[in-house]
C-alpha cells in the first residue's frame, strides 16, 4: 500500500483490514499446529500397531512433529514479520 493510500484510509477501513489480516494469520497458524498434531497421532498409532510398542511410537511421533511444528511456525512468523516491516 502506498503512502497516499494510507493517509486516505479511514479508521473504519483500517480496522476492517486489520481484522481480516488477523483472521488469516490465526487460520494459518492453526493449520500449522493442528495438521501435524493429527498426522503425528495417526502415524504414531500405526507405528504402535505394526511394531507392538504402544505408546512409544505415538510419543516419538508426537515429539518429532512437535519440533517440526515449532520450526515451521518460527519460519512462518519470521517471514510474516519481515513482510510487514517492508
């Protein structure tokens, strides 16, 4: 958005734009957290059944995906912050 557009934007339009951005960010972060949690549970369950090591397959899978989720979330937020600072 150019400087000219920022000065002509009303307070109501600014609030509407910020709400829209907030909802999009919440949805993306939710996907980054929920999808890996569901996948790790399913994969862990399958590992537990195949190797008969219940609950260690699920716990290992959850731990692995927990770490992956935080790395992806950090990269996503880093990208978002740099994008908004420009």
